[in-house]
């Protein structure tokens, strides 16, 4: 029976006040204190991790059932990683998660290094590939509305590309020409160099696409998922999370970011828009 190793990577910072979600703070035109912004980021991270774990558990169950029915089938294993920097923050990150008690699946902690975001990202991926992982999918820790289906479909597409003899790439954009999810295989001729740190003004999404075109790499695209940097991002996310919570009554595969929603309610954060007093232009058609 062939074994195939899959890793999910949460590439994140420790929620230190003044170091995370700074554009949401009063110091930078927002409305949160630095402590509140750090608390918000921490809860986002927790919700993203739990949703990701649920997706991996579902994939693992499917693979186990497939092998039980067909011992010759490829057996996939799925492992969950959190990478942070600097190295001394790794133990603090572990303590942060341990405080909540037992998680749905084991968490493996690692640290990444480099002079730029690109180098840190490359280092984290390189470490996992060196550990024998065949496919890696990375999800942002500040995207509580990330659908579990994006994660499960990412591995399904990477496995499909492998099946047809290709090494592929998967991505979901964020709302500002960046990415919310990125993944590729050990043999995919791509890395993150020049994507997030470039001096030519090329958006991250476009930089990845240019690499795909240059190397003729097959890719899969998923619908955009917004991260949360500005107050308008937060307003959008809150409305989406409330819609997810309502829809989850009938769509059991949805993950409701309960921690972030609970915090928003506790903080008394409400979403509003200016009243719309413009007349419907269709009245002229009716007339």
C-alpha cells in the first residue's frame, strides 16, 4: 500500500499586542486598543485552526475508508502544522493553544526564518518537504470565513494533478490581489520568491500567476476569501460570519467562527451602512 503525506500549514505570528492587526487600532486610524486587536487576532487564529482540522479529519476518514475497501489504494495521511517566528515564540505559541485544552487533532509546531516574508514562507515549505511531505496547503490565520471546502478541494486537486502526471498549484485570492490559501506539491517548480516582497508593484496573486505561466504549471482556483486588516474588512467579515451561522443550520459542512462572533458580540461591535434614500431608477421604466 502506497503512503502519501499531506501537510496543512498555518503560517502565523504570535498575537503580541502592537504587532498584529495594527491597522485596526486607534494608533493607526482604527477603533481597537492594541490588546483588543491582539485578542481578536488570537480568536481568528483559533477559529481558522479548528475549521482546518475539521477539514483534515474529514479527508483522513475518507482515505481510511477507501483503503479499507481497497487495500491497493493510496493511503493519505494529513498533519497539521503551525509555523511562527522568531524561534523563541514557538513555545509561547504552544502554550497559547494548550491553554484551550485538547484540540480535534495533534498540532505540530515549527519556526521559520528569513529576511523577507517570501524567505520565511519558502523556509517553512522547504522544511515540510524535507520531512517527506508530498503536498502542502497553507491557510492564513486571520481569515475566519475560510470555507472548509477550500481546504478539502485543495488536496483533491493536488492529488488529481499528481494522478495525471503533473505537479500542480492551488490558490484562493483575498480581497486585495493577495492570497488567502496557497498550496503546491514537492515537485512543483515554484516557490514564493518575489511574490509578497517585490519592488515592481506586482500584486501577489499576479506574481503567482506569472510563475504558473512561465513554468506551465497546472493550477486550481477557488473563490476569494477576505482577510481582515481594516475596519471595513471586519465589517464585511462580521456580516459574512452571521450569514454563515444562519446557513450552517442547513449546511452542516459550514464552519461557524464562533469565537470571533462571540468576541464581536461581547465588544458590542455592530455593522451599519448609511441610509439609502435614492429612488429606484426602475420607476422610470415603469412609468
